[in-house]
């Protein structure tokens, strides 16, 4: 259910359906959130949120034209 996940999960796997990616995600509770920040993946297909430290790992193929 949207708005129910607390920002305490440290590793989240995402796919092309989750792009463009931002943290906090729509299913995280608002009361413990931080300002929305858009995240870009590196060569390791991982990105760390600078606010809460959540690690996002990309699974699958990047969409065509994704930078």
C-alpha cells in the first residue's frame, strides 16, 4: 500500500519500471522522509541516497536511451 514503507530498508532492488528513480520512493511513509532527490546509476548499477543512505541496485536491462 502506498505510503506504508518506512525509510529503514537499506538495500532496494529496482528495475526499468522504477525509472526515473528518486528517494524517498512513493511507497515510503512521509513522516520519516527527506527532500526528494533524483538518483542516477553508476557503472556498478548501484546508487546511494545522499540523505538516508539507502542503496538502490538496478536489476535487468537499462531502457534504451537511458544515461
